[in-house]
C-alpha cells in the first residue's frame, strides 16, 4: 500500500493566520482526502482533493476557509485560513486506490492560540 | 442516531486478555475498515472487510453483512496494543467513522 508523508506534524499558530499542511504519497493514487478530528471526536471528511480540478467539499466546509490543492497524483495541500481557536484539531490526509483500501498520513496536530 | 456505532467507548484489559470491540452500522456499505490510532494522531489501517473473517497476527476481524455488524478481536493482548480503534464504513469512495474505542492494556 502507499506511504504518505504528512507535515508539519504539529504547530501552534496565532489566530488570524493561515497554515498549509502538505501530504506527499510515494506512489500515484487516484483519490486523496482531507479529514478533521476535533478533540475527543471522530474523523470528519473535509473534502476530496481532485487532481487538476477544484476539490469537492462536504457540507459545512468551504473553499475560502479550507483551500485545497492537488497539482498531481502524488501531492496535496490543505490550508486552514484565518484560524481561530475552534480550528484546533488534528488534520489528516488519506489516499486510496480502488480495491486497495485507505492509507493515512501521520496527522497534523494544530493548536490555535 | 449515528450511522456507525462502536462499543465499548473505553476498555481496560490486563496483559494477555482477549479483547473484543464491536461495530454496528445502519447504512449500505461496500466495505468496512478497522483502523488503529496512536496518541500522536497517526492512523494505521488494520483490515478492510467486505465479508467473512480476516486474521493478521493476534488481530481478527469479522463482519456479518446481514446483521450490519463487525467485531475486532485482539488475542493475547499486550501493552503495545493500547490505542484507539476506529471502525469506518465505506460507501462509494467515502468513509464514515465510528466514535472509536480507547483500549488500555495494563502490564
């Protein structure tokens, strides 16, 4: 299965600033996803990152707040924009190839102060 | 009611004990996944199931499609098994996650 390198692993950011999280996959994958895990909660899908086109966002998530890029089949970024303390969460990326299950990044633990 | 329900939410076991975690779901699925999350946040995929039973080392996962139920068993548990175990159901390309079961195995 694919291996994902996600960075940064953690960050402490000031409110009002933005943070970009990167995920690099060691092989070409069809699907990439971004998730948020708020403290004590399970994972929630933010969006599906589409190669060469705009990401597909889930209800409650918007592009202005969480812009996503996917320039090729091995790389994607998620930006958390204009951060507030409510954005403090773990953010994870995931990759999937049909029939081969899902691989997850190591997560980015974000604290907004 | 959540689409994916896990039980128990928390579990403490003594080293060597047999552990069972249960997952029930209410939607049609193409596959069910068992995941392991360590304190740092990273997630490891343990199993992907669409029917029957799978075994990997001391871990066994079963699924009953008719009853919409899956179980994850850990045999001869060890302190290194301490983690959060998450059940996720797949429909199309999307995963829906259960709330997780926090497992602590004491030496």
